[in-house]
């Protein structure tokens, strides 16, 4: 057994150890009790949290993907810097500030939270779409054109399948980030599991804090896993990065 | 047949890449566009399937002005092979090869039959390779797939842009031979870009030597080697062009014209060489002095006679250089 393997074994034992100790500590202090004693509230908040993530992510995919595809077309190339900078701007503003700004425009509530999360998800999705399409070998496009493929056929048969790995990775990153950020929705009255987390903070109640935070974390890990499975299904076998096959 | 008629390409800003080019690629011929980097050979090739626009003059394919045809339809009728094979990594080998037939709406059964036939031509099993992906194949195999992909819909015309340029010398030679073998069968009209003189001499029925977008000489390889039209052509083919011209002739040609030397039965240290061997390699072999006597044999293994450096030199002197039969063009 080589050194690298030993090291990775030690590190993973260490990490799992910490997680195990944490759970033992949390359970022995009955910090998870709220989930069971107030299960209907918990489920309601969880559902709300998932709705926030789902709606904002779908909206972001619906905007980022077409825009990313559009700016990689020959005739729109020149617009790329403008779009990229606009999207970057959305990302550079701190997420709390985005929320606060949205309150002044949309008021408080679900809509505001969704909109802020939507803005925040755009960049990773857009970036990866553009990068994925840009990374395709120019020669492939040349060959496709030379064989008489129409631009739309090149897009759907060559560009998108070969960029799919990058595009899906962008969506996955954005959605997972989104699950964490959605906890802030509480601040603008958007609900979600952030309600318990902030209640926990304000009341110094570890029970609320952990009953809110741990499900959010688990949700993020679970969704990440689901999206990885989806990637494996969608990305064509031949265009996967070598280390994945 | 492809005809270039004062074909010109001028880029915005006034740079002329191709300047009033005039020549015809006869049906079933391979014409090699040869020249140094930046001479406009690739641009000229890409103007045929309109990947580059034509600024002036025209290109006709089988009598039809290329500009009168729909761009997409035109390209589907022209096979296109590029240096980096251009196979799509997301598609299997079979899907890659059958792209144009697929675009043209062939039936599934037709496509399958065509695929297996094409794979047979390059000596690969369609069954075994059809479901694989390009990255699972070697460079040589990928390039072969690139070639049969261009042949898939049986286009009368093919454009090949340094198709074998990225391969190592041994594989390249093998694939060149294989391609010439296929060409004898399919007889396509081929425009072929190369910067490799040896490749051009080997593959071409005629060579177009370009410089700065202008045609320096359009001739058969042997004419070009023996009677270069100007200083540029002379220099381009180099000081060893006499030796290069030998690769166009076989021992058979030599035997038919001046005959072989008599065999000396007393010499025991001999090696044999096939009569279809080209004279350039034969000469190299003679110069290597691997044996005291080199015996020429035919395909059945019958000994036809001996070959020596003197005889090759004599052939070069009298037959290639002084041959008055080929009328000089221009």
C-alpha cells in the first residue's frame, strides 16, 4: 500500500470521526427533537425550502442556458463581454445585499427570495455553458460544417452533447450553492429552513439551529448526489473526461 | 471534375490569399495542392465547399457553378477529411461514419450495410468497432475512420486537408498505400492539400505548386521534378529531386526499357527484391550494400535478373531526364 492511500484513509477516518462525534453530541443533547416534536412545521419549512431552490434554479437554467448558447453563436460573439460582465455583477454583490436590494424593489416574501436566488445561480450556469461550448475543438465544428450540417444540427448534435459535462457541472454547483443560500430567504420573509436556523441564532437555541441546519446540509449532499447520477446518464460516453470513465 | 476559373480570395484589409488560380482536376484524379505555409493551399481547398467565400472568379464542380448550389446540399455532395480527423467524441464510430447518410435520410438497413462495407475497405471489423468511441481507437485507426466517413455517401468529389499529416511516418506510409488502393476502386475526384513533397509525389496524378496564392506550376509529379518551370519550383523540390523522381518508377519500368543485369551465380551473398519496388527505395538499398548482389524477383518468386547502381543511374539519365516524349506545357 502506498503512502497516498494511507493518507487518504487517515483523512477520511478523521472526517467521518468528527461527523460521528458531532451526531453523538447532538443526539445525546436531543438537539434533533424539534424535527419530530414539530414535524408538520418541519415538513412545511422543508417543502418551502425546496420550492425556493427548485423555482429559482429552474428559472436560472431557463435563462442562463439559452443566453450562454446565444453568445457563443458567431453573430453574437461580440455581445459576450457585455453579457458576461452583467452576469458577473450579479455574483459580486454579497448575497445578503442582493436580498436587501430586492426588498426595495419587490417587497418581502417568496417572490423576492426566489428572485435573489435566481440572480445568484445565473453565473455558474452561464459560465459553464459558455466555457463548455468554447472548449470544443474548432476542428470538430469545421468538420461538421464541411460535411453539410446545418447550424442547428451542429448545436444539438455536436456542441451541446460535448459541452454537456461542463453545463451539468455548472448547474450542479449552482443548485448546491442555492440550497445553502436559500437559508437566507428567512431574512426577506421567504420562509424555508432558514426560519429555524435564524430562530436558533436569536434564541441561542442549539436545537432549532441544528434541526434547521443539518437538514439543509443533508439536502445539499443528497441533491449533489442525484445530479451526479443524472450527469452520468446524460453525458455521452465518448465525451466524458477520461478520469470519469 | 473540379474547375478553377480565375478563382481569387481577398480578405478584408486587402490581403490576397488566392490569386487568379486556373486549373482543372480531371474526374478520377488526385490533384495535390503543394506549397509552403501560407501559400493559400488550404484556403483554396476550403473555397471548394464554400467554407471560405469566393471573392472573384468561380469554381465549377462537374460543370455546375458552386455558387449556384445550396451551400448545405453542396457540402453533403463533397467528402471532407481534415488533419485532426474531426471525429465527434460523443458519437460511436458507426454514428460518426454515417453522419452524411443520416443527414441525407438514408434508411437504417442501408446505413448498416454501407458502414460494414466501408469498414471492410480499411480492414477493420464493423461489428467490433461500430459501437466503440473515437478515443478508444489509435491515431491511425481514427484517421482511417475519418477517410471512410468522407466516402460514406459516395460523393463524386473529395477534399482532403493534410489528412495524414498528424501520423507517424510508418503509419502514414501504410495508410497512403491503403488509400491509393481504395482510390483505384472508387475513382473519386480528389483535391488533396499537403506540405510534404514525398507525399505529394506519391499520391498525386498532378501537383499544383502554389506560392503566395499563385500557381507556380501545374504538372504531373515527374514533369515537375524533371522540368521545373522556374527557380522556385526547382528550389522547392530540392537538390535531390532526381532521386525523388525515382520514386515514380519501378524496377519493372526499368526492366522494360533497358533490361536488368545478368545474375552472377558465383556470388553467394545475395538478397532479393520484388519487381514492383520503386527505384528510389531500390537505390537506397543498393547504397546500403546489404549484400554483394541484388536479385530481382517477380510476384511468383522467379528470378528475373540482377540490379546495380549503374543500371539505375543509366535509367535515370536516359529515361527520366532526357525523355523527349512528354511535351512540356505552357
